[in-house]
C-alpha cells in the first residue's frame, strides 16, 4: 500500500494511508491516520470541518476523526484533506509546518437501483489477503468490516489494521461501515479504541441510513461472561463489564422502535439489516452472562423492525446459520449470515485456516431483497447449492 502523496509541494508527508469515510447515522466520520501530530481539517464544497476540542484545534494526536454531513459530501462527490504538523503548541505564536493537501473523489451509495456491499470479518491483523479478496470480487458500493480486524487491541499497530485495510480497499473514495469485534476489546489499547474508530458520540452501537438501506450496528462486546478468568479474577474484579453495556443497547433498540418513522420506517427505506460481530442467535455459546433473556429481547426488537438479515462474523465460517441454532423465544424472523473464513474453498458452515487464503461475502440489495454470494481472494464464487 503506497503512502498518499500531497498535491502541493511540501517537504514531508504526514498522511500514512488514505482516509476512511465511515457511515454513522446520517453523517460520515472521516478518519485520518498520520505519522506525526498535526492539525487536521476536511474541506467539502468550500465548507471547512476541523478536529477541535471546544474551539481549540487538536495538535497532540496522530489520529483525527472529523464528522461531515452525508448529504453535503454525497452531493459534492469530492473532499480535500489539510494537515498541518505542529511540533510545539506553545502559548504564543505557534508555528505549524506548511499545510499538506490531499484531494479525493467520492462515490456515494446510490439512491436507487441495485446496491452491493462487500463484507470482511475476522481478518485478525491481516491486510494483503483480505484486501485482495474484496478487490478481486469487482465493483461494490460500500465496505463492511465486521469486527476482529486487528488480532487484538494490545498495540497501536493492531488497532490501525482497520485504517490500513480500509485504505487498501476503498482508497478513501467510497464508504465503510465498521463493527467492533470481541478481539477488539482485548489489550491496552481497548480502552482507547474509541479514538481510532467511528462511533456515535463514543458508543460502538449506532444506526446508518444511506440510499434505500437502513442498518443497525450492535456490539456484544466479549464472547464470554464478564466473570470469565480470561478477563481477570472474579473476586477482585476483571477488565470486562459488558452486561450493562448490552442492556443499554436493549434500551437503544426500544427507542428506535418508538421513533420508527425517523429510523427504519423513514421515507425511502426498502432494506433493513442488522450487523453484529457475534452471532447472538446461536444459543449454545457463553455470551449471555447467565442472562439468556437479554438476547431474546434483542431478537424481539429486530423482529418488530422487520430486519431482512443479521450479518455476523466471529465464527470464521461462511453460510446461513441453521434455524436450529437458536432455542429461545421469540424465534428470529430473519436469517443469520456468517460471512468470512480463512480458506479459499471452505465447506458450508465449516472453519479451518490456511495461510494466504480468505473468503468473504458479497451482499446485493435489489428488487428481490437481500441476496449474497461468498467469494475468495482469487475472485471465485463459491457454489454452496
């Protein structure tokens, strides 16, 4: 992956990889990863959006998150990034280095017609092979990165796998949806992850509405009870406290239902999906913190919303999850799709790993509803019939 080159003459290049343009609600959050602290701004059709804290430009950071209106960027179909490294944010007369400028064309999700997304999950720190997998499939309109993109959140390098993979696939030219995975909650950087990923005011669950597609992103957190010894000794308190976090999402889903006309029943919505790294419709898993009714509440809410499909990763398998995997009440009125495997020719719902191989999922939103096909890093479509 090549380093972006400024369009103006400057002595240094601060942008490490192309920006990620992430869908959040009805906005985009443009994330910039730099090799040194810098001030940052994004210019769209003459309007400037900056990364600041209460009016003070952020200078002591190498990652910037800048929210811009979706409607503005969709109409302009281009944006410009400005970076100004600043070695010393002194109290009088700070002297930034020359501003570096980068220009990007942008292709929004279409308002009508057939729309395609490509899904990658569980890349676990890899960039090259998963990127080849997505690009070998051909043209698509937006990218979905469905968790465990880094192998953990132990290091900055693992966390920024997200940025490098997004850049390698999109080139900063079309949108991405990101969902946190359970491995993304592990390690020193986990508590700082919100600074590096798209969020809704710091929260990793949110909705998005682009073209005729409405989606809700959910986040189970870890894949074991909070008291599991992996997260620390139960008697002294561990590093996991996900049960209240999950319960807050139940309230969030109920709020969405109470305001359905502003959400999944908004004008123009014809497709509704739910995205979550963990397939919480698989009952025989220890995600539930001894509270299996919690995910039943989620399923009841998604049923009421009329979700077309729950799209998941986590299992390192591909295929439509059998209905028999869920034993609770109510029964999901939607299918659960598993989307990534570390093999070029995995058997349906079978895992396994082979270096240099990967399979992802292409989603098509069309007149016939939501359809899918699994493709590998050679661009081959897998026939599971």
